[in-house]
C-alpha cells in the first residue's frame, strides 16, 4: 500500500483519538477544546508536524513494524472537570478506547463477503485496524505526556502524582530513547497482535 494512503489512514486514527479526548472532557465539564475549535474532525486542527507527519513518515520509510505518533494535544483544563482526579482518568482513556472501538467496528467490515472480494479494501481495512490498535496501545504507555500517564496520575495519591508529573519535560526524550533501542516496538507489537487476533485479524509477526 502506498505511503500517502498509509499516512492518511494513520492520521484519521489520530483525529478520532484526539476528538474523543475533547468530547469526554466537554461532557465532564471542560469546554476548553470546544472553545478553541479543537472539538472537530477537521484534520487541520490536529496536525502536529513531528508526531503526525515526520515520525510516522520516518517509520514508514524505515519499514518499522509499528506505526505510531501523536497529534497536537487537545487542550484540557482538568480543574474545570466536575471531578478533576477521576476525570483525568476518563479523559486519558477516551482516546485509546475510541481507537479500540473503531478497530472493533472495522473488524466487522471484514465479515462482509463483498468487501473480502477486494484485496485493496481488505488491505485498507486491515491497515486501519492496525493503526488504531497501535495508537491505542502506544498512548497507554505510562510515559508523560502520553494518555497512560494521565490515567496513572489520576490513580496515584496526590503527592505521588505531583512527583510523577515532573517526568513530563523529559517524556519525549524517554520515548525517542526507547524507540532508538527498539524497546517500544518490542512492547507494543505483541499486544497489538494479541488484540488483533481477538478481533479475528491476523497481521503475522
């Protein structure tokens, strides 16, 4: 499948992910994303030059088995939430859960005989399932500022969450270091494969 199509599929998964964060935050009391025009499926509102374009492009060019990245984070003021600590957990989970639900919905398309007759259609749907699962699993890593860290902060006692948050300025350094050591692929890919098999999709190893 060509590079542009792969990037488009990945980008759409990222949009769903970020929209879910903003939507859940809005429902829980914070309208920041809505007021800033980020509660939208318009891709231009979510592009991050490094996370949405550069990193996925490099991973595709280098034939990485895992394609991941991030969009411009949807702004959330957790203090506006009805229950900030609990709300942080739900907002953090919203993006990954949205991607997993979308992957489940896409997997149902693979049950349609007419679609199965088209190699291109099967390839697009399968790639979209992979993109959504990878994005979900990657973002659940407990490395600030990824979603998993928001969940962790919501679960930790206040004093520990404050200390944990101090890691955030170094988060991307940690991520790129793990990427360089191939550790992220090692962590993510087996989980993605397992989830895919639960959906009846076999990516292979």
